[in-house]
């Protein structure tokens, strides 16, 4: 009888799935929400930034709840992308497109978040760049950066929302077709809301 | 022309030779399906250009879409040739072998892997023997009706052909296996092997490699609720993992 | 584990059940099949499997089942094997139930049963309308389990070629060809069980699969096995005519209440119900077929003058139909395009099953060649002149038990001959010679076209109605066809899965077997079950209550006869217009009158 190779890919994959929701998903919600303070102008926004800067154990929190989960989720995600062979031109079903877009946005986000973290956190640590409303607004004035931000925000909103849909099947929360369909609709709504919130926050810098 | 059928067929004369295309034109008959076209080619193995060739090899058995043998790619879509009626197809009808399995010859592929995987997950009820031991366990009819649908799987491989995660880069066993695991885990005596099956699906090529593209359920000729099975078995492995972690 | 291996040829219900039983006896098995066993023709069986479980508490019993079967078979059957089969039937159902077959159930969770032809009790257990598929899968799963344990080695894509027989006719294995490489290989075995199903493909379009050529049975016959009752070919009354094959429309459609009718004088004429008030639409298949044939061909009352009648389910609740008959409704929808839940189906009789087959011993299923066993449709044993619906799955499975019980005894005394290698080489040589001949064929005939002709001539003359002059003509035509076989030209000389070469080999066997059937029919001057001659419209027990036995000679089949063995049920008139009990009384009265 063919022996089944024992390995831990199941647990890796489940950790990948779990990290996508907790903490990364929660962080995305928080991040979109916090940045929305920009709608109320520079003073309010800068105040929020100050608040976060003063958090105790900030670096540990960032490392444990943001950077490490992102790195693990992103790198394992790349491996997942590698194992797939999309066939959307032959089989153009809705869910098959969602499968492809999930992977495309995942790869985009790997670059986008790398860049985003660099300009907002790493450069602050290395060169003491003062991250503020003005700094962001200055950066977004460059149309390339602006559109790159748009792509990043939409990708993040989609990847997170659609990720919830997959998460629910993977963990056996939505098992039946009706539940999956319903969850599909709900996550599309979530995507639209998140994209709206994110873009609105971005536009708030666009003076 | 209305009274002939044009076909474009991807051919390959042996497992390691390179594929090539040939075109054929065969007389049309009433209610004709793709199988009947291939039989016509056997009767007159000559290409559209009048070149003598060998008859096209293909697999078939029941011709009623219950055996799964004649699965191939017809006009870009994987399906059974017997239920592919010429009147519903755009011409030339393009026939190709399935792409996810090694080609033996022409349209014939080797799908042994699917049967091997059934063995891996112990897709059987471990009965004590065939001697008389009275009836099996009672099963409520509504439950029976749901699981009967799963038991119609004819191992044709459509779900694997369209699965972006089923390929040479991964060992993913695919929807067919996951659905069979659901079926046998449901059965009161089949459930004796439930943990074994779930542990196989928690290993290499198991359920976690599913990417939820859900193409499988779109193309399943028996309309088996494969994605339901994936969700259901997803729940079973989640619980099994918790059990393994906290109760052992 | 026994050190003596057994070869099972064919992986349908009979082959798999045999394999399982042999494994349980500790006998390792080499299972040879041209298709992955899950794709065997057993998947096509739809309606169900009979067993007198008396689930409705109406007094059904294995004896009633036995009596119905023998009566349905028009008494051309050795009664003891039938009796044992019917007695075993309930156990067989329970076994499948334990294997996890998703049989339809009642609301209490017990097995559900439905009515079938030729029986007044509901005794057909079923799994939707794909019962054969479900039973096959259950056995396939168990065989996979034994394969995992190392008891079974499956040789998929291997085509049986010849038996290895010694000078005393004892079988020591066989030669089978790996179709992918076209290389014949030797399979030494203490015994060979052929379970290769029926020969429907001889008739061109039938309800059978393309793989049902009867080629293996014919090869055994050519090597000395006797072939019995070949003329008894069942024509199923309701099939969907198609361009490649005729698809079965299960008898269960009528079992669940479906009605057959045609239009006469502008009104629906339910002719079966009118002609056979006692059994109505559920008369045995030979009776229904002849009635439909008569209505269409003689009375010209088919739909729009064509050879078709209506089979109506559309008046029934569609949820009910989906639950009980889903599979066959799908087939009709897919291949015809109409929804049988809404409009009546159009059907016509089609060749379906061979009651005849290799002669086997009543107790062991062994043929006249020691060491060669035959199980399932390929043997002649249980169905006489006409098989009752839902008895075929039963007989296939039951044969597995018969062979399983007989094999240990046979193996005890078996000894591999000293000159085995020589015997094997000789047969291997024969196979190689045959294929060299086939590869070299460069005549003008095409094998598939010859097969078309074979199918047409057989369907025209050897099915519902038979006339002696036509049968004689047919024998001549078959000889001619055989001659033309020698002038086949082969386009494919490849040594990779050369389906053309294999088919050329099979075609020769089909023609040979066609002759066996035809000659048997020609010599049987009576009408019995599926065999109907207008010149001899009555059953003639005095001269023909006996099995036709064909023995191979190079000049054609030699026909002899063997008496039918009666155990409990004296032959009585067969009349489905009245109740079965009536016919028993009629027989008694006749006896009294005679005295």
C-alpha cells in the first residue's frame, strides 16, 4: 500500500489561514479606521499618530502582531501561489476568477506592504523621517505614488474580504453551498465598504 | 455543411512522442455524439485532406455517462464524450486528452492515480466478512439521499482536470477524494476509519491544498456537491486537529 | 495465504464478488480487466436487485422468488441453482447493506423495495436508478481493501487472449496482453475464472457497453469449453434508440408505475394492460417486447408510424420520480433532450442480455474444462429462456459465492504440470502468431464496417422474431463475413494501445459466437421465452425442454442437447394474462384430463 507522506503542510496552511484573519485582518480594520481620522484634518490625524508612537512596548507589539504575521502569511502565500496553475481563460467561472484575483492581490500586497512599511516605519527608524499628515500628503502628491496607493488599498480590501470567505470554508464554518453563497455576498459588501473607507482616507490627504 | 461533422483532434502516438493535430470530416447521423464520430473515424481512418492515418484511440465503456471512461476535453471543456451531442457543439469539434494525467495514446490517459488515492484514504467500509450477519445499520432516508449523491462519483477526473491546485507541482488529491472521505466517514461502520482518513487528508496532498476555486463543482457531470464536501470535511479536520492537540 | 493463485478475468460484479470470496478463503488473485474495474458494464444496471425479504409483510418468500424465476425462464433452467440463489438473495442484500451501499430506504430507515416484471411481490431493492453502479462500487471498494493487503494484484488494461490448457483439457492459467505495449504475458494459475459479461456488441447497437464483445467466452469455447443456450438473447422492451448504442430505460420505470401506450384511433391505448390484465405493464421482458414489436411492426401503430411507443411517467409526482428514478430520467434528458417528468418517453426494444453462455456445473460453476470457472452473465445458469428484471445483479453476485465455495476443494487436488512452461509457450506463440497475422493484414475490408454489417444481420434475423429460412440465410452470411474478415486491411500497425488490432481479434470471435447463437436458434423448433418462431408458436416440452450445447469444431458449432433438471416445479403453461396460481391450476386440470 502506498504510504502517505507525513508532513506539517496542513498546520502551515492552517496557520497561514488563521494569521490572515488574526491578527492581520484585525490590523487592517484598525489601520483603515485609524487612517480615516485624516478626514478630520491634519491636527486630528497627527494626534492619532502621536498616540500610537507613545504606545508602550510598541516595537514588540508591531513585531509580534504585525510584521511577523505579515511575513509568514506573505511568504507562505507566495508558495501557495507557486503551487497553483490558473486556468481562467478555459474555465471562466466566477469563483475561479476570485481564486486568481486572490493570488494576484496577494503578490501585489507583498510588494505594496513592503514598500509601505519601508516609507512609513523603516525610514523613520533608519533616517528619523518624521511621519505625519504633511509627510504623507507630500508623498501622495506624486501621481505614481497616489495610484500605487489606490491599487494597494483595493488589493488589501479585496484580499482580506475574499480571504474571510475562504477562511470560512477551510475551517468548516460555511460548509453548505447556500452558506457559502451568502458569505460570498457578505464578503463582497465588506470589500466595497473597506475599499470606500480606504480610498476616502487616501483622498483626505489629497489637498 | 449540415451533413458532415468536422473534428480537430490532438493526437499522440505514444506516451513519450510529441503531440500533433489532425482534422477529420465524418458523415452526420441523427442524435450523433462524439463517440459516434470517433467510430466513424475508425471505419474510415482518413484525414480531411485525404491522408491515410491511424484510427484515433480513446477510452469508452458504458456510453451512458455512468462509467466515466470517455472523459476528454471537448471544445476546451472537460466532459464525457458520450453525452457530448454533436448538435450542441460548435464545429470543428476540438478533442484533446485530459491534461492532468499522463497520455497513453491519443485521447487515452492514465488515471490510475485517482484509484491509488482512494486506497490511501481507505475509501471502504471495513466489514468483517461477506458471510451472513444480518442487515447493516439503519440510516434515515433523508441522510441516505444526500450521501447517495456522493456515491455516484464515477472517478472520471473532471474535478481534477479543472482544479488549478491539482498539478505536477503539488500532491493535492482533489475534490473526488475529499468527497469520498465525507461519504465513508458518514457511514456508521465506515466511521471506524474516520480518524485514519482525516489524518491522510491532513497530510501531504490533503485538503489544505484546496484553493477554493470551486471549478470542481461546476464541471462535475454527476452534479455531486463537491464544495459542500470540502466544507464538511474541512470542519471534520478542524475538529480532528483540535482533538489531536488538546485531547491526546 | 495459499501458494496457489487464481486468475479472475473481468472486474464487473461477478468478477469482483469472486475475487472477494477467494481472498476470504486465503486464495491470492490476479484480477485481469481491460478497463479499470469501476468502469465495467455492471454500472449500467439500473433498476435494482431481487431478494424476497418480504419487507411489506405480504408473504413473499425465497420459494416464491424461485418459482417466479423458473416460470419467467419458461422452465429452461436447472432448478437447484436457481433455488439456492433465491435462498441466498436476502443475505446478499444484507452484505451490500453492510458494505455501505446507499439503498433507498423507508422513513423508518429500513430498505425500500419496488415492483419489477414477472413478480407479484415487491422484492426489488434499489439505490436510486443506478443500482448496478452502486453495487459495483461497493465491491470495488472491498477489492481495493484486499489489494491494499496484498491479496489481489490488479492487471488493468490487460486483454485476455487464451487459456493455457493441457492435453487433458485442464486449465493452468492464461495469456493476457498488456494493451499499452501490446505484449502478451503468461499468467500461471491454479484456476481461471472468467467473469466477462455478455456478448451484446455482436448485435451492433444494444444496451450493452462497447466492451461486451463476448470475445473471452468465445475464446474459451474455441479452446474446448461448451457454450449453452446461446440462442436465448433477451430483448429489453424499453430502450432509447441512439446513433452509437441503445440506452436502457429501466424496467423500474414501470415498476414505479410507468405505463406503456401508443395512439390508436386517436386515443391512448395501454395495450400491455389490456392484453395482460394480471401483470399489466410488469409482464416479463420477452412478453412486453413481443407486444411492442407486434404493435409497431405488424399493426403499424408505433408513434407517427415509427418503431416506437410511449412510456409514460409524466403523470407522477416529480419529487418522487427524482428520488426513485433520478439516474434514468437524467439519461433520457441528456440524450434525448425531453424531460420525462413532463412528457412521455419514446422507447423501443433493444438487445440487452444473454441468458445463454458458457456451460457450467450446477454446484461449482466449473465449465467442462477442469480449472475453468465462469461467473455472471457469461455463464448460462440461472435465467433459462428469459431473465426476470433485477435477477441479473443477483446471479452475478451469487456466482461469486458459488465459485468462492468450490475453489478451495478444487485447489486441494490441483498440481501444476511439469511441462507448464512448454504449455504456456505454445499458447503464447499462438497469440503472437495471431497478432503478427493481424498486423500484416492489408486487404480492403474495414473491421468496424464488418462489425456494422454483423450487427445489422443479427439484429434483423436473430432478435424478436425468428424464421428458419432467415436463420439459414444468416448462417451463410456469417460464413461469408468470416471469409471477408480475412481480407481486412489494418491501418494501425503500432505496438502502443492498438485498439484496431485488438478489435480485429475480437471481431473474429464475435462472428464465431454469432454462429453458435444462430445455429442453436435454427435447430430449436419451438417458441420459448425470448426465442420465438411464428412457424412453431408453442412451447414444445416433449422435444425441447433441454439445453442447447454447442461444442467447437473448426467447421462450425456442433449442437447437442442436455435435459433440464427439474427439482420442485413441474413445467406448466406460461400465461401472464392470468395470475400465476391460475396457471398451476390449469396444469393440474390438464393432468387430470390426461388421466
